[in-house]
C-alpha cells in the first residue's frame, strides 16, 4: 500500500546494457543513463512527485511530474571522462520524502 510515493527501481546504466543498483559500482565508456520509477497514490488525487538527481553532492537534474507510476530517465552528458562519482535520488511529494542510497560510477 503506497501512502504517498515509493521508489520502485533505481539504476545507472552503461551503453552496453550493464547496470548498477544502489550500493553497487559501474564503469561506463559513454555518458551514464540514470533510470528510476516512482509510484504514488497521492498523484491519483492531483498531487505531483518531484525528483532530484544528486551527483557527487550537487543537483544535476530536477523535475516535477504527475502520474501514479512515472518512469524517469536522465542521460548525464555533463560527466567528464576520468571522473568517479556517485548518484543518489531525492524524491518528494506532499507528505513524504525518499533519499536513496548511492550508486557509484566511473567514466573511463
């Protein structure tokens, strides 16, 4: 039973199909793709879900969407080759907030 918002999945993907989940590490040879899915009962009542992607402590993506189940995708084209970092999510809705564990990534 989803009271407001739940994080159903969160991955960082390489262009060859490999992916890492929370607590894992991945090496990529092109800009990483961040994918996640939120499910919100509150959205059915006209509420919206706001998502923020944090890379290395700084916000690199922020968007607000409506919908009971939302698939989010972000290609981090600003990550530089040779950089090692982490991604985590902050998900907000009207009555609660989710802060994810990180996924570590190295851009070779």
